[in-house]
C-alpha cells in the first residue's frame, strides 16, 4: 500500500530541527493558520517596515491572508535550481513566527540566505537569536552549506544585532527599494569556516542538544544536479 505521509513524496515536508523548547518545523496547513494569526496580531510598529515587500500593512485578516498566500506559493519551490524552506518556529509547542532560508544554484554555490519574523509579543526575549542558530545548524550540519547570508534594512537594529551576535561578518551596504524609497540595507556573511569557529558558543545558547530530522532525504533532492 502506498504511504500517505506527505514527506514520502515531498521530503521538505519532513524537515524538523529541535533543541529543548525550541522547534523549527515544516509549515503544514494547521500550523500555517496559527502563524497567519500570529502575524495578523502584528510584527512591528506602523512607522517601521523591516520587509522589502510591505506584506505586513493592512488589517489583521489581510496580513494573515498574505501569510497564507506567500506560504502556499513558496511551499512548492524546493528543488536544486532554487529552493525556499520556510519553517514554523514553536516555543514549548506554541507557534511564534517563521525562520526561512532560500538558495539558488545550491549544488554549485551551497549558499543560503536566511529571513525571519516573530510576532511582536514574542520579540526581545532571545528567540530570534536562538532560531537563527538552529537554522544555521540545519544549513551547515544538516544540508552541507558552505556559507549563509543575511541582510536587514539599516533601520532594523534587532535583525542586525542577531547577525552580529551570532558572528556574521559585515558584508557591505546597498540601497534597496522599500515603499517607493531607496533605503540602506546591510548585508552579512557567515562562511562555513567562520561558523565552525563560533558554532560551539552559539549552540550553547540553545541550552540543549540539537536534533535534526529529515535532512538526508532533503539533501537527495537539493543536491541533485
Ligand atoms: C528581527 C527579529 C527576528 C529578532 O528576534 P528577537 O527575538 O526580537 O531578537 P533577540 O531577542 O534574539 O535579540 C536580538 C538582539 O537585538 C537587540 N535588539 C532588539 N531590539 C533592538 C533595538 N530596537 N535596537 C537595538 N538592538 C535591539 C537585542 O539586544 C539583541 O542583541 P544582543 O544579543 O546583542 O543583546 C524580531 O525582532 C522580528 O521579528 N522583528 C520584526 C521582523 C523583522 O525585522 N524580521 C527580519 C527582517 S530582516
């Protein structure tokens, strides 16, 4: 009898990373609705815009619908030429935000860019730093990354503070368009050798051993040339 587990057909759906109370997990439809509601309750103050696409403007339902539409769109984009892996962040089983990573030409470059958000009520408690560390362990140890990159608008100190605390190197500032204006955007780079230097002290932030699930099957998809 054929298996009914979605990850048997779509290995990305079996991806999970856990360290103590913190979990990153493939976003199925039940988790997606919870995360959409978290986003609808607010991610930042109205006079801020941390994202290049201003999907967080609108009513709570409009913002929640944007999360559904975006996640349904990227969920299918998991291949070796291009992949997007958006994982739900749960603390003690409670959905609090999304930690994503994406790459192009992975089998050649092995470079992934991360992006993330937390519901406003969950920010400023160290979760953003811990979820980045857990994603980096998944990328470097689980998927064999050679480098990770990140970026943030210059008026988003919290995101830049996460990158610097983890040990990324500053990698220049470029103007990016945002809501009709050119805005300074800082880039950060974490080469594998640097990660190996800072890995232990970062894993210590997690306060528990890391468990990765589903990486071998996903690698077979991403590494296919
Ligand atoms: C960016 C984000 C994921 C960080 O998560 P977080 O849980 O709030 O961050 P942490 O609690 O781990 O704190 C990270 C660092 O930011 C610092 N920080 C937080 N707010 C800050 C502020 N307004 N100014 C300066 N530093 C700030 C903290 O002191 C901490 O630095 P430290 O480790 O050197 O003490 C979260 O704030 C968020 O979702 N923001 C809105 C969406 C967003 O900006 N996404 C990223 C787009 S690039």
